[in-house]
């Protein structure tokens, strides 16, 4: 069973930065890509960023491109999301997820991910 635990959320003023972490444990292939999603109050879960398992290839939502950076430490089995220049509209619960298939290309679709963390709250004040 795969377990994902997010951390690093909090309250930050607009323009500030946060670094989210997602620790992965359990039976998961090292060849599966990972992603961050978020859900704002009253909205659907939306894609934020993804990273392939065995290359530095990454993908971002247009709304965060240039401000957020996804990375992974395979030795530590941890995925990070560095968030800079935060805006109030970035306020949401942030989730990390593991792609359901090894060697898959990057995807922004929720249904492509079958293991999720419990989420960490990020609140950006104006």
C-alpha cells in the first residue's frame, strides 16, 4: 500500500513563499510520475504541476508557471513544490499524487492518479 504525506502548508502574505513536501512510502514503482493538485473552496480539484520519474521533465498549469517549481529527491522518496510570489488565488488544499502507471507521460488529469495524500492547507492573505 502506498502512503503519501504532505507537509509545509501554512498562512503566508501575498508575495511570499512556501515549500511543500510529499513523503512517499510503501509499494510504489520508482518509475511512476508524480504531481501536485489543489482544491480551492467551492471549486474542483485542479492540476498544479507534475514531474516524470526518470527524467527532469516537468509540467505546470498556466496559472503557476514561472512561480512554482516541482522537484523530487528519489533517494529520499520525496517530491517538493516550491511556491514563490504567492497570490490570494493560490489559497487551497494542496495534494500530491502518484500516477497509476509506470513510465507514463506527464498528465494533468485527476483520473490518471490513483494514490493521494491527505492534503496540506495553503492560505495566502491579501
